[in-house]
C-alpha cells in the first residue's frame, strides 16, 4: 500500500483528500492527515477506511519525523513559511514532497541535495502558482514547436465571488487569506515589460494603473500589476519577449475604491495603533485625517480625497461601516492593516450559501511565418459550496494529481521542481478537464499591447 501523509487540514485540503480517497482503492493508497487540530484532521478523514487522522505539531520535531518516516510521500498544505522544516526532514529521511507554495530561497538551496538523492520536491502546483504555469507553458511550447516566437505574454488570476453570491457594492468577498488581500502589492514596485521597455509602478500608484479584461459569459474585469513579472522571463524561457505582465483580477471599480485605503494609509503594516482594542471604526478612520474642531469625519474624508457625495465610492465606504461609532477594532496593538482587515471581514466573509469563483486569463502574442497572431485563453471555475470551493478545487486537485504521478513514477525529473515541463503539465491539465477546469482558447490577429489599459 502506498502511504501518503498530508500535513495541514486547512481550507484548500478538502478536495485534495477526497481525490485521494476516491483513488485509494484503484491506486492502493492509504492517507494520513496530520494537523495541530485533531478535530480538523478527523473532520476531513471522515469514516473512510483508507484514511486516518493524527495530531501533528509541525514544531514538534520528534512527532513530525515519526509521521514522515512512515509515509512514502509527503504533501505539505501548511502556510508557506513552514514548508522548509518538513523539507529538511524529507531530505534526511529520503521522501519526496509536494507543496502548492512558491519556491523559497531556502527551498531552492536544497535542489542539488534533493537531486542527488533521486527525490522530487514539487512546488508551485496549486492554482496561482500552478495551473497558471502549466496552462501558460502548454501554449508557449506549442507556439515554439510550430516554429513561432512569443513576443507578448500577459497573465491574470483572481479569487472572486461567484455572480450569484455577489451581494455587495464592491463585487468582492474574501475567498482566501484576507491578510494577503489587505497587504497585496506592498514591499516593492511592480515590475514588468511593455514593448521592450522596463516599467515600474510604485505601491501608491498601483491601484490606479489597471487593465481591462473581457471574459465571455462573465463580463468585464480589471487587473492590477503583480509585484515582479520579470522573473517569469527565465522561468518560461522568454528572454527575448517584448511585453511581459502578470496581474490580479478584480471586478471593475474595485481598484479605484481600494485606492482610498492606500492613500489614507490604512493598509500599512509596519507600525501599531495606540489603544487599538478600544478604537471604534469611526476612530480608526478619523486617525488618518487632519484635526478639525468643526468638520465631521465624513466631511474631512470627502474633502481630503475629493469624493463627491453621489460618487459610488462613497456608497462603498458607507457600506463597510467605516464611520460606525459602536463597532470596535478589538485587537490590541493592531497595525492599520490588521484593523482594516477586521472591518472588511464584517462585510466580505462568505455567507453559508455563497460560492466563490476563480478566473484566469492568459494572452499570448506571437510571430509565425511572418504573421503576428494572438491567443486568448480563459478559465473560470465556480465552487460547489463552502467546503468544496473553487479555491480548494484549483489548489487541491493539481497538488493531488502531481502527488499520485510522483508515486507512480510518471513524473521523474528530480530536484526542487515547478510544473513547467511537458511530462508534468500535459497529463495534469488533461485530467483537470475531467473536473471542469477547462481553458477556452480564441485565436485572432495580434492586437498588440492592450490599448484600454493605463499601465504605460
């Protein structure tokens, strides 16, 4: 029997476990779920005969090693910063492992040792990163195999609320880690290539430099730039490309309204607020505005940011209760970002019957036989319910599929890997189609860099 250890029983793990359980008889699998909360692990294990749950504290070296030692392969669904502890055990105990997270510098440093031991440490095999890598490389390799040259690559992904559950003015609800949404884009300027020119967008300008996208059947979206698009030049072998841009998808109008928080300073995460646990939402908002003995908080904010009272942005702010005097932040020593997150979670948490949605959009411009052409590839995945969300499906399924293929020696490239090779992406993308995760392609004459965008 092939033994799989899954460490971490978070939101993205439910679909992963179900996949393994459905395959357990035909593939002769036994699944162990380890989590610091035995109840979370038992909930995912259910009463399945080939699944058991254990309490596993990733910081308890002895129990962690004991669990890893008993398994044939390890799937780490822990927060990204904890993968390295698992990876070092896997290296020492000679076990392959799979994660959905970006390859950290510490993980990359293990590459030669992992390779020398004939192991596979597969990373970036979730949705973004993961499905984005595989779907992009499939088209890029196809263009190259035809003798074409890629001159433009734009890639966008968003975790959104499904249309039937879109019930607020922001057209947004949290479908993944709320903290990551609040602090998105901070730390460094967004870097990308446009028509052979290096471009940079500093954080304070990020949400006013957006590009519009149209997805058939789902309407119009906007996208703001991710921090570093340039690293994908070497990853995808696009050293000669003219335009390279990656971004995050939102509904149109979100970024302009979000920019209010950025300009006020509410997304800052590098200092704490005095007396934050007793602050009302109104106090929090007022703390970023100048003192006035006569003007209200509302009037000060409108004047400072030049928001008309009939502007939809004003309605969006009112909807979030940012001027409420009764609701409290309730977090000691909160940073502005933590306080803002608390306010947003009141309004943007998915309700019991809500469904989420993942939208991915790739644009490829290429030259072939003296002509310039363009391929637009889109994928939309809608969740089934609160447990089997679109996020859980698009993260959990490719992780599970890669794990099984490593176990069965169908993926053979050793070392610290990401899924950009044909032996990885072709079978996984094909199997994902069986689960409704399908890319629709449209080919047309090359339109060049999107004239509707305002990045330039």
